[in-house]
């Protein structure tokens, strides 16, 4: 399960200048973290970005934690 969630974050030099994105879509993890830190909820993000699903946000939210370990 953990590996499946981690695989939702992809890095491709041809997409968003190689920044980590969600499932290879053009949604940089950095942008999603900024929106969450700014007070948007996952529900609001799901409404604004209909091609994302709730499960996409678990690895996004866990990335900073993993970098701190």
C-alpha cells in the first residue's frame, strides 16, 4: 500500500521542469503543498482539480515528513 501511494508522485524531466508531480499530470507537488498550507482543504482542491482523487494527496502530505527523516 505504501509503495502504491509513493508511486503517485512522479518525476519526469519533460514534465514541469522535472519537479515532482502527481501521477505525471502537470500538478506539481510544490503547488499542492502551497495551496494546502494557504488554507485550502483537500475537498476544495478536489473540486478545483477534478482529475485528482483523494488518494493523490496522501503522498503529497507525507513528502515533507519523509524528507525530514
